[in-house]
C-alpha cells in the first residue's frame, strides 16, 4: 500500500507540474518577479473559479475519472466473474484470470491498486454482486476532496509601493552576461518528437472524438455516442440503477399506492356500463339476421348482363336484320340467339 500511495502522489504531482509548465511557458520570457506574479494571478483566478463552480456541480466523481469509469464499464461486459467467498471473486477475461477483493479494493491486474478506480475485472464482480461501481472509487477523486483541494485561498499580494522598508541593503538582481549572436527563442526538439501541425483553419482541425471524422464535434455527431462521451454530454451526472429487485419494488411501491385510488374510482364506472351493454345485446342480435337477409336479397336480385364481346357482336347483327330497332343489355343477347 505504501508503494501504491507513493506512485499515486508522484503521478498527481507530475500532473500539477505539467499544468504549471504550460502557464510558465507563456510567461517564461518575462523577468522573474513579473513571471511569478503572473503565475500567482492565474492560479488565484483558477482556484476561485473551481471553488465556486464545484459547489454548484451535480456530479459525485470528478469528470475525468467518471469518464474513465465508463470506459471500464464497457470493457467489463467481456469478463466472467465467479464468487469464491465473501467479497472475494475470480474474474476471467480472455486468457487471463485475476483475483478481485472488494473489501480491500485490490485486483490481480494491479490497475485498481494504482489508479484508485475499479478496473474492468472489479466492475464485473461489482455488477454480479448487485452493487454500484461508483461506491468503490477512491474518495480522493470524489466531490468532497475536490472542494477541499480548492478550499485554501490565494490571497492578494500588495504591489512594490506597499512593501515594508528595511534598513539593510537592497538585494540586487544577479548580473547577466549577454552572449554574442541572436538569442535562441525555440527549444531544441528531441530526435523522435512529433512536429507540431501547421497553422490552418480551426474548422479543418476539429475532429470528432466519437466517429473520428473531421469538421464537427461529438455533440453534433449523428452516430451513437460512446459511454464516456454520453456521460460528458450529460454533465457527468451518472444514472444509477437499483441494486436488486427488492429495491426496485420498494421504489415502485409509492407509485402503485398513489395509482390504487384512481383504479378504485374507475371500477364503478365500468360496473355502471355493464347493464347498458346487456340491454344493447338483444338489439344487436335482432339486427344481425336482418342484415344477412338484406345482403342475400341484394345478391340474388342482381340483373343479368351478357358478356361484353358477345353483346357487341349480337347488337351489330340485330341492327342489320331487324331494321332501326335496337336492344341493349340482356335483350340484345336474346335477340342474337333467336329466342324472340
């Protein structure tokens, strides 16, 4: 555990120094006192902004580690946990098998021990135990510690005109010897360092972190968002599911209790409508035979009509033999057959 704490503290210190380095590169060309004042002013504004915004946030875990947890949740689907004892699980992932201890927050892959967030093996065991992975994240990455980190205040420093006068000699700045030639402003890049991209339009450099295409962000992507990006779009507010069936029933009980009076009031209305339906049943039974009779009479009273081709041929023949008298319909068929 001591080695784990040392590695974690070293990593946090490196992350903080990298943020400070980006600020010092901007102010690095200025004199030492001006550079220190600039770094102090930027940190003072940053701490105040994070202190006030942290009080209004709705997330429980810091955004960066909440997104990492969502990635591990997605990978946990391919793990198979088997319980060996109380809080002790054996998890198989592909060709590897690890031992997970939920009480000690340890896993055989050592990723949970070093990072402080459950790995995919631990999350599969936590889900099998019907618990929440968010409860097993290190307290260092949760909101109370985040607010405690920015609770100290960086106080304003008075200018040179308010400094206390001393009787001793003033401290002079060190003497610098200016070298010949033009001053080097750019650092010497490493042998395997990737060169920076050339300056171009910003729209040409925006790449969607969801689909990998350029020209849009993940917020306007038409494809389904990744779990960590969906959590980021939801302002890092994770939706929790009930741990087991009993908890789900307990949460749904008040809603069922409120809906019971409405169902009780609707039951008499259905009871009152039953006699009306019983009275209307004989009328429907009497109307059914009448409708069938009308349908049969209409079917048998349909007039006879000869085929179109035969009617046309017979009509032309009758007109030449019978003179000006012409018949249409069934009379033309009878005239052509010689029955009239």
